[in-house]
C-alpha cells in the first residue's frame, strides 16, 4: 500500500471518528438544568436613608432628544418623613451633540447646546445650560414649597423639559441622557404617625420606596375563630394594598425583638393571650381579660391603634373582643378598610355585622352620572408629551354592570397639534376601553363627544378607576415648549353610565387550577370559602394567611367573611356550604385521610407520604426531600363546590405548595388538577383527562404531565434519542466508505501491473 493511499485512509477514519464523537454519548452525560427563575424586585431603601435614587421610578437611562423633549415621573414619600431644610436634586447626565456653524440665513449662526428646565410638582427648580459634550453633574436646591403635590393621590412629580431649539435649523442631533444614578437628597426626621384609626390603611401601607411590612400576632394556642379572624384581617390588608404589603404571621411566644421593631404589629385574639399589652398605650386596656368599653354589649368587637414603643415609624393594631364572636366581628370590620371611631380617634367598637341581604346597594351606584356630579372639575392638559387624570367610582357588592354600560367622553382640542401623534386613551382598571384621534373637525368644536362601551369583564366589585391619558405633540417639532397653543380639555360634562345587574356566575364552570383563584372569588365576600388548618402548626397558618391575602386582592371584597376550621373539627353539617382550602401536612389533617382515593394523589393513612407508586415514571426520592402537592377535586359533600388541598411531606413542602398559588412566577404555570412542587419546579397534571393507571406497567392511562420551570431529564433524553435517529445510517455509510477505500487500495497495484503488461 502506497504512502498516499495510507494517508487518505487515515483521513477518512479520523473524519468518521470526529463525527461519531459528536453524535454518540460516551457513558452517562449530565444534563444541565437552567438556573432558577428570578423574580424582579422593586427598589427598596431604608427608612433612615437620605438619598433616594432615580431607580425608584426609572431603572434605566431616561433619554431626551432635541430639539424638544420631556420626561414625567411620579413617586410617593413616606408619611413618617418630616423633611428638613437642605433638600437637593442631584442630576447625573450625559450630553451629546455636534457644534455647527451656519450662514444659511445671511448671518453667522453658531448652533450648539440647549437648556433643561427641571420641575418638582409645580415648582421650577432651575434652568440648566447644556453647552458642553460629555458627563454633566449638577445639584439643584429643592425649596419646601416644591413638596406640595399637584396630584390627587399626593405623589411627588418630577418633570424635565429639554429645549434645544437651535437644532431645528441644522441637520444634527442633540441627545441628553439622565442616568438612574441621579438622586434626591432628602434630609428628614422620622416622625411617629398619628394613630388615627380612620386612616389606618394609609398608615399600614403607603406604597413607597421604603420597606413596608406587617406581622399578624396570634395567641400561642389560637381557637379556630381566632384563626378565622387572622385570615380575615389578612384578606382585608391584601385587598387595600393589592397584596403588595409584606405580610407574615407569628405567635405571641415566638415574637422576637427584631420582629417587634421592624414591623407594624396586628394583634388578633383574646386579650389574655398577649403579654405585651402593658407597654402599649391603649385607650382601653383590658381589666381581668375584659374591655370596659364593651361592657353591656354582647359579643362586640374592639379595634385599637397605638404607636409602637419599639419603632417610632410603626404602629400596633389590636383586633380583639370579650369573646371569639367579638374578635371575628372586629376582624370583619377591619377588612372593609373603613372604620368609624368611638370615643377616641384610635378606638373603634364593632357592635354587629349585618348579613349581605340586609345591606342595600346605594342607589347612586346604578345611575348615569357626569364627572361633575361625582365631584370632579374640568381638566386642562397642556404639557408636551404625556398627561393623565384619574377618576374613581364604586360598584356595589354582588353586582356587575349591564351590557349597555358606557363612558361618554366630552373633550376639546387645539388645532395646532400633530394629529398623527396626539390623542387620548381611556383606561378602566388598567384595561384600554377606547381612544380618540384628533382632526381639524374636532378642533373646531369646543366640545366633542365620543361614547365608549364598557366591557363587563373590565368592572370589578368595589373601587374602580377610570384613567384618561392624553398625548400632546405640536405640529411643528420646533414649536417652543412654553408655547400655549397645544392643549386638550376634558370637560366634566363627560358621562359615566353603569347600570347594575345582579351577578350570576356558574361556579362549576371553572373547576381547573388554570382558572384559580376562581371559583373562590365568585363570592364577593369570600363568604363561601373555608380554610381547614391543623392545630399547632404556625408554618401552615403562615401559608394560609398569604393565600387569604392573595384571594382578597383578586376578589376585591367590600368585607371578608370567610370561615376557618381545624382539620379534626370540621363539622359534617357545615362541609356542604363551602369551597374548601386545606393547608398543612396530611398527617395533621384527618379530613385528608377521609378523602382517600378521591384525591388525585392520595396519602398513606396517618402519614405524610404520597402514594406516587402508580405513576408511569417512578423516581426514587428520599423521604426527607421536601415536596409540595396542590390537589384539586370536586367536593364529595356538595358537587357544586370544590376542594383545593395545599399539602406537603414536611414544612418546606407545604410552603412550596402554597407558593404555587400566591407567587406570580409560579402561579402562571399551574394547570390541571394536580401540582407537584419542588422549589422552582412545578409538575402539572390533569388526572381526570388521563387517569393514572393502577398497573404501573400499563402503557395507557398515563397522566398528561407537563413540567414547568425546570426540564425533566427523562423527557430530554427521549428528545435527544429522537434527534439522533440518523446516527445508525451515518455509521453504515462510514463503514461502507472504509471498506471501499480498503478495497481500492488493495487491488490498485494488481490493476497497475496488468495494465502495464
């Protein structure tokens, strides 16, 4: 065999070896899982911090482009901040433009730079000359009058207006970038909030950039009624804060000094259970376990609000009564968000809670009314760019709007605007319901009217918010920002018509975790929801509190009237009345054992071990590895109700399972009637469509399983096998080439000799 032939053969073999090394796994290759999904967090600073960065409202650069541009942002300041003199705005910016010398107009014109007007609320802080390229850092003093908000919600506004008008005359750009490293310097003292029980919601939650949290404190051995009251309070707070307030739960003996000093405290329960009452300046301190204000009033509740002795910026709220019934009434009254004081501004007495049928819907809620009759004035928008105004209204409990509901917008507009860019967008509860495009005809009329139908799904029980967004851009981009010819009028002759009908809901139509939190939220008070919880399990109670807060934030109830029972004390004659949410370890919830095989995955009797052995794919998972289970089933006590069991094989498993119902990153992944949760991994299945076979070897009856967040290594291997089905063909072709080359190399000398002969 010649050297040339040998080299050719070796090259072919090397090529095939490289090919096979890329296609055939050697041994068991480890499949790398993607990193756990991270949840974006809101910028939070400490209560004592004096520097408030722009990151609280702008996480990225704020770009402004010449010749004219503007930026508008709003943010709240904590009520407990008593601002001191010396406030400043520190701006960190970058300017970029090209100097231009032009004689186009018959005289020399030097084009370069611009100005930036900076406002806080309606106060001009300064005019900055931007006539140098590069980084610009400047400090503007903020006078006290600048902290008077020009918004109905009390938020502070930052408004910046760029004027680089000279660049209208040349074909060059002017760019300004305001960096998020800019900040407000706000020296302040921490002042104690005024413990006015009327404003308790604004004290507990302000939606600011500082950490806001509340801790519900229960007795060490709470009754079922006291747990019900805690869940009711959680629902009320979750509703008024949009589930944004950090809410947790502990017991009196587990309360730590750090928790006392870093949270608002909400004590819920019998007064004899709390050992810290002596240090609280209560308007009615209990004597011998009873409140004197409640003397002679049977089963009344009491709510008290005082400043915390451990932290000047926090408060302590006491939700109690002389009986369990009184504690529940106090909690239900608090859940409305509206409390009327008794003798003192920080004390309220709840005598009774009327049933729903005794409460009449306000007649005005069903009438057609104007913005003027709702208490709103005309609005004039004149800022270049974005303008906004909001209007609130109520929809009574248990009602929805009819199909002919509408909003009729009465408006006027200037003829000097760029009609292609300017316009109006109307939002209802963050849902767009209509828009307006301007033209010359609309500018000729002082009042134009356009009617927008209101979808029934856009309305929620309780508070609703109508928002009018206006966008103003001049016809000529070189129109100076202070020119007053661009404007939009919103007349308070605008009409809001919300005829009401009694809400009719088929609760059995959404028996699927995909539709959660339905059907619990179909009852506007959560009155047909019952929590079933274990005794002596603080972690299960904490999970239930978070679920209650989330449910109420979605149902938007005017009052929370849910129920709660212990797992071994769930009365037979009450079970048919409720949708049920069970939370805890199965061994501590005897009712889970009663459900038995009705659960998508049952548990061993008296044990926390799930019987997963009849699933087609069986994994060997050590018993000490946490797992959470969320199981949905029709109630065996009433087929029109459902049960959701939030279970775990240990405490961590219960926490994971409850997170699937409350955490936004996980909640979007749930479906079917069964979830198996392992941290960020959610395995979803519907055993009603594909029931689990009792024979593990059976090919049919395999549950329809989809894995969210973290891929299943088994399914990945199956995919890899399918993608490599061409490998045997490649191997056969390669072997054939090798044989052919060997044959050619072998017979070539013989053929050469024969040819020469």
